[in-house]
């Protein structure tokens, strides 16, 4: 595209693509597997780039949104809290997999979220979980957004032991005309 036989505008197009790559994909681990350039009968140019991943790099595919719970845009399975330092200078983070977070929507619009207590503390510390009776938050349960919701109650489940379950009860805010 930048050679002597390149058609008018191809070098500029290549430079535009190159600068976009440097700006938006500089940390992308993919490698170029194969390039192909086709010039069709109508003089349309098609540049194709097949990419591959380096050995040892695996694609991370997030779980289906229908199985996830989010509070103010933060998926609970992505929440992390720092552990007390074990090795000086080392940072260890605790998080819990998808199966540790459940959301339930009741017929009256109440949403009950069950999550590990460290997750509840982490999202509270980040300002995503408001105090009881505080500002409304947006919830996502089973792929559906529920907003605005107010935290009405926080309790521990009767699961006594390490990393108890926090039960977060959210109620819909009242709109005008409701009593």
C-alpha cells in the first residue's frame, strides 16, 4: 500500500490504519497470522488480517450476562478486595467466582442479592454500594437492569463461617403518584 505501484490514497489509508492500531490496540497480545490484499474488478481494495494468539495466551470470555449480578455497573464476580500482606511488598487480592453471587427479583420489585461479605465490603468501599436508605443504585440481575433501587437492608445469612454471605435487600424507589 505504500509501494511505488500503490494507487492514490493507499499510503494515507495505511498510515491511518497504522496510527489507529498504535492508539487503540498497542496492548493487544494478538499477532498477525496472515495478510491478504485483494483488488476486485471494480477497483475496490480489501485488506484482510488474520490474527493469532501467542503460545500460552488464552482468550478470556466473560460469563453470560444472564448469569451475572452488577451493582452500579460493577459485576460482583469482578470485585476484588486486598488481603493483608503476607510477603512484604506483595499485593494479594481476593475475589469470588460467578457462582458465589446470586440475585433474585421478587414479584413486588424487591431485589435480593446474595454475595460473599468481602465482595459487599469491596463495593461499599468503592462507593458503588450506598448505605441503607442512601442514594438509589442501578442493579443488573439476570441480564435485566433494575433502577433506581435503594438499599433497604443488609444482613448476614445463617451460613456461619469463613466469608459469610451478605444478603442485600433493595427496594424500588417510589415514583410520583405512589404512596
